[in-house]
């Protein structure tokens, strides 16, 4: 039978019912194929191997997933421990240390300083009003330049004359300015103000 | 359908496997004793190496035991075991392909092997024209011829010859259609016939 005939027979479904019939004369020839020898201990070895495997699987040692998980856990466990320690340490530190509030403290200080200053001034005015006023004027003069600007600003913008030098920014006959009243505004505009009319005001000695 | 199911359950191996599923260790031992020699023979003719065949047979029982809880007697235990055996043989083939460790027996090229068989048979008959191949030589020739088949053809022939499987059982075990199995067996027969032509001619003459 040719190969083509065989294929056609298979396709038409009229092939022999069993492989033995299909193999024909080759079937008996295959009888010479050897049968394996069976060592007596093979059965015991197999049973033991299966038992060991079952034991390992029960403990999860032979599972691939468990192996991979074990390998990962070997690395992740210390990492997780370190991470947890860091987080716990952070929170313990937050709970035990009282860190100053950076915005709240200056506000407290400022209020307290103003309160002290206010009390001091009130006390000074009650005890010696004229002296207190004089003191305050002197303080104000010290903190402002001749044109009424803060002294720090003047130092930045103008050249401060040394001792004995001519101060070109200040007229020779410039009069001292008052801290309040219309004279201050005029002095800020560069005009000379009228002499102070209040009894306690004295012209500054040149 | 019901009759087929009853026939399946009445199969001795299936009954043993049902006991194994329920945790009967003695049944598993009986099952191994019943099936291991058959599987070793099957694998030995498949891979051509006895120790490898024993290892593969043990692997079959490992898988059987691992899968015991999932076993359902829908088909005969025979078919189930043959499916596992075929899977193991496929795994072996894939591993060997990856490692490129095919041996002479396991990986003969079809044409190359045919030439070798021809030469072997012709040489034997040429040196001693009147001599018939003795059993050992014939066994070697047939083993070489079987080794010359591809893996699926070889498995079909071996399941048919040693396990007396029908086309349907082979198809189920190898997850192929019946026509595919017939086609495989047909090609295997043609190749075996070609490889064993000198011997068959001598046998015909005698």
C-alpha cells in the first residue's frame, strides 16, 4: 500500500480499528523490544520518595511559590524591620521632643516686649512727664536722620561724614525737627518749620 | 454513558486510585507495584536509557500522588497515567532541547538514522549472507528504528504496543484527535518499515 493510499484511507475513516492491525507485520517485529528489568528496591524507593515529597510539600519546602517567597522574605524581612524601626523612631521622637514653633515664638516675644515697653513708658510718664518726653524725643532723634528717615536707611544711602568733615547733606543752619506736628511734615519736604511753641520744647543747641 | 462510568469505576486501577484519593497508603503501594514496571518499560523504550526510565516512572507517581485529591474517575486510570507519562516525556524533550543534550538514541535525525540502520542490516547480512539476525541484533535494530521516530510517533507506537491502547485512548492521553493519532501511527509505520526493510525482506525469504 502506498503512502497516498494510506492517507486516503485514514481520511475516509476506513482504517483498521486497532493500532495492531494498522501496524501489520511490524506489530510482531516490535515484540523484540525489551521489557525493563525491575529492581526489587525500586518500589520501596518510589514510595519513600513520594513520602518525602509529601512531607516537604506539607511544610511548603518544595513549592516553587514557597521557595520564591522564602527567597524574597529573606531579603524583605530585614528591610521591613529597618523601615518599621525608622518610622517608630520618628514618631517617638515627635512625641518626646517639644520642638519650638518657629512662627509662634517671635509673636510672643514681640507682644511681651511691647507690653514691657508700654508699662515702662506709662510709669515714666506718670513719674516725670517732661523727662519722659525728652527721653523719647532723644530716642526718636537717634533713630532718625535729619530728614526723618530711619537711620539705617540713611547709612545705606548717604555717606556719613567723619569727624571734622563737612556734612553736605545737612545745612549749617538746619534746625532740629520735632517728632510731631506740622513741622515734621515740612521738614520731610525739605522746608524749615516754625519754632516750636510748646513750653517744654527747646531749640537744639548747635 | 452510565455504563461507561460504571466500567471506569470497575477498573481495578481506578478503584485503587480512588482509595489513594481517600488517603489509603496501602492502595498507593499496590498501584505503584502494579504500574511501575509497565511505565519503566514504556519510558525505557522511549528514551533508551534504563535509569532515566526509572526516574521518569518515579516522577509519574510523584505527580499522581500530588494530584490525588483532584482525581475524578471520569476516565480510566490507565488514560490518566498515560497522560501524565506523555507530559513527562514532553517535559524531558523540552528540557533536553533547551540544554541541547540530546543523546544519540534520543535525538537521531530521521534520515541519518535510516542510513545507519540500512548500513547495519546490510553489513550484517553481507558479511554472513546465510546468517539470520539473532535476537540481540534484531533488538538493537528495532530499538534504533524506534529511536528514529519522532517523539510523538514513538509514544503512539509504544502506547499501542506495550499498553495495548486503542486509538481513542491514545488520543485522549496525548490530547490529540483520533485522526491525528492514526496519521502519526501511519507515518511511524512507514518509517519503521523503511528502516527495517532489510530485516523484513530476510524474514520474508526465510
